[in-house]
C-alpha cells in the first residue's frame, strides 16, 4: 500500500460513525474520505467512495450494510461492519482479536470483519476463554445481566433521554429484550460455541455511556472451580493484551459503576464471588470497546498499524 491508507465511514452521521470519526480525525497516518453531505445517500456517489477506500466502516442498519457490501467491487477494499448483519456469516471474521492468537491473525488478514455487538463483547470476553479452556462445558446454561448507558440506543434514544419534558419512566433503569430474542444472542452463542442461548437480560439506565455485563456461574458448571480460580484462568488467558485486562480478585470495592470505563476503549473483567458462586463483570464503554473503539482497533490491525493508535486505553 503506497501513501496513507484511505478510510471511508459510510454512515458517519450516526452515533457509531461519529465516534469512529472522532477517533480518526486527528490522525496524520490516515486519509479520511469525506462524502458531500448532500450526496451521502446517492447510490452512485456512495459507490465511488466505497470503492476508493482501503478500509470502509459500515455504520448502518443491517439491510443497508448488506447493500453497501454488494456495492464494493474493488477486491482490495477491506470492510469493517459495525451492524449485526455479518457477525455470524461465513466468510466474515469476528473482530475480537484478544480471544486467541488465531483470531488476532484472522483479523489482521481479513478483508471482511464484523465488529462485535456491545452486550456480546462483555459476555464473550468472560465466557469464550472458559469454554475454550474446558472450564465451562458447551452445554452450560448461563445467565447474563447487562447494564448500558442510553447512548447504546443511538440518536433516537439519546433524544428521548435528553429531551425536554421527557417520560418520567426514563428516570429509572429499564429492562428490555423481554422476549429473550435480543439481536446479540446469535453471536454470543456462536462465538462461544455454546449449545444453547444464554438467558440474557439487558438494562438501559439514565447515564450516557458505559457498560457493565455480568455473567453468573456455579461451581457445578466450572468443574468445581471457585471465583478466585476462575479469575486466575481469565488473567492467564488475557495476559499481555493491551485492550482487555483482568482486575485483581475482589477489586472495585463494594460496588461497580456502569460508567466506570466511560471514555476509554479498553475493557476490564472483574471477578467476584463466594463459595460455589461466581460473577464475572465486564466493565467497558459501549461506544468504546463495545463499538467504535473496537472498530478502530480492528482497522489498526488490518492495516498493520499500532493496535492502540487513536484509542484511549
């Protein structure tokens, strides 16, 4: 690749697109391709930009993301899709490089990378290593509770929370996904290699950004391992990683705040428990490691750049 890599964000006006742009705008090692605002929905103009870039970020609804992929005819274009559309699709690399050396290499070599979902990131960070190491069986029946700031709902939800005369119910945390068919479940199950979906309970609360995703385990599921031993397994798995780490056992004090990692692009796992019960909580920013930060990290790897360039660890 000669000269600076050219990067195009399709859907730059959305929350994820704007966050990616913020992380890239000041970088001197990239050239950002910026479409005329009046032509951003013109198919021919978009197609021109999609095929002129070295890396394209798709920050679009699922159907629009699939359409954008079909418009790319240049075989040299690398695509990072932030939508749900391709996360379990054959031919797409799931963009979570910390999961294994093989997956890191796959991201580096990939021309089609699916960026993980925010809730899924917290669950997979805790569960994937334990399944891969044989601590958890693939048949494990798991429960996950995930708290997020309202920015995870995009512009519409942000406007609801920040609007004048808003609904008083927004003052309290709200449980959603009550049909147990949340859109992140397919990747949570598939990437971790589980036989069944976890029982997944997402909750949105009145703060802008930050996520706390908690998975509960019993010693009967972990081969008799208690919380401290589970923590040691996870710490060994993520040793040396720049963007995912494991806190000392019982760290964080008597409470963990959902917005603890707001403004950062890294993720920290906290393991707590007693006796035969363990909880693993992933703290991260839903707009950071849960979305735009992860997308930029994947781009850096795909272009052979420093993994943390433009990111806040």
